[in-house]
C-alpha cells in the first residue's frame, strides 16, 4: 500500500497555543512544515524547531512576511496568532489566506467557531466570499470555545429523550496562564474595579461566546430568541503575584460570567466561566473537580448528566494541558478540513476526529 504524502502546512503564530501546534506539525509524520509566520522581529529568522522548543533543526526559518508564507503554497495554514486585540487584522489575514486557495484551521478568533447571528453579516461575508473564490475551507476551534462546549455536550445530548437546558462551564484558576496581554489587557485582571475591561464591555461576552450557545442551539434544532450576558467581579484581598505579573490589593482577581441563550422565555443554553487567580477566592462559587481547574457539562433532561473534564499533562499543569489540547484539536482536524466543502465549517459539519496515527506507546 502506498504511503500518503505528508500534508504541506504552514504555521501562523508561535505564542502560548502556537508553539504547541508548531511542535506537532514538526514531529507528526502526517505533515510537512513549509513556513512559519511570527509577529515580532525578535523571532524572525529563528528556526521553527527552536520556536517550538525542539532540539533538531528543521531548516524552516520564521518570517514576519505573510506573503512569503503563502508563497510556499501550503495546503493548510494553522492560525493561532492572537486575535482578541487585533481583530480587523486577523480577519484580513483569513481573507487573504482563503482567497489564495489555502485552507485554514485556527484557534482564533473564537467567534468563527460558529459566527452566524454572532458577527454582523458584513464581517462574515468577506470570509465566505474569499473561501468561495479560493475553493478553500476554514475551521476554528479549540477547547473553549471548542470541544469542551460543542463536541462533548452534543455527544451527551444525543443520548437524551428530552432536554431542558445545556450548561457548559469552565472553572479554572488562571494564575499560571502566562500572557499579560490576555490577562491584563483583555480580561482586566489586576485592573481598577471602577473600569470595565475589554472582555466585559457590553456585547463582548456575547460576541466571544455567543458562538458556543448558538452552535449548541443549532445542534438542538432550535433558534434562540436572544442571547444575554451577565458578569460579576471580585477584588483581590491583598497583593500577590501570578505568572503574568503582579495583582494589587483591590484590583480584579476573580471573574464569573454567563452567556445565556433564551428560547420562549427559558434559558436553554448557558456558557459559564468561573475564573479565579487564587484557589481561596470566592469559595461560594462553583469549585473545580480537580486542583487548579476543570470543565463541566450539565444537561437537564431525561436523562440528566453532569460530566467533569479534568486536564493534566506530564509537562505542566491544567493551563498547559489546555493549551496543548487547543493546539491538537485544530491540528488533528486538518485532514477532515481538507476533505470538507469550501466555506466556514463547524463541529456540526465535520466527522468525529479520531486519534489515527497518534499512538505513542
């Protein structure tokens, strides 16, 4: 039997998620790395293996030039570059890649997981048009938004006779999440309680996680009447440090929010995050199933379910494991995405992704 040729892939971004995706693209024999894009001049010119924390050189040197990446003609791009604080640029990147006839799997921007009725139509149209013209496909996923609140709850729902509500929760201590831009600039941790951070500006939660509740609703075969959001913040009781930097007394140290999908006056679907920077904060809030954090799915129906998903890794803690899972989710989707119809595809469109070729003994 002929051995299939490796899939030519390029990596866009080498940050918290991207370096794990890059490591898999280099070491997984299903893939051949053609190029790596980086956002900083400090990383440009460095070997992909170095950026991925691997020993053996690949000969593929990082560049800040997206055109140079596209010129290597990969079959697929793995896009993990941060999009939260550069949304317009990220969407333009996607448009250019898809228009060039190159498929995309990505971990950002998260609302592309299921953008319809989440993004304005004028923001979706250029992506769909580029995919149509390039006969290319894009799939955005991860763990959250991603398999912890699309694949897993829908699999459980498929064994119910009736459902009143699906609730998906992330209950995590973020103290080891080492990204100052996400933790401080986006989420507002360590910030003045009198100021509203980017994440909690009106409509942003529904923009970021509305994709979750609307996709789950689509999986249930219902159309939501509206999506609402609510949040609460709690200040730090004293000064302490986290991986991303210092947290001063009185600044934001815990956030709890919900994005709710409403149908006929009832809360049909809920995405809830319970985020602490210390385990002892807000003891009355939901607690994780393991130290540090876990994901939880609660389905109220016949039958009802409560499923706790606990991540761990021999190479790090729960936050490290979540980053690896996010990277692997999109990298492992590449073959299915190449076989999919052009356009924006979601978990509802793709076959179940299996672990073929991943056994490591």
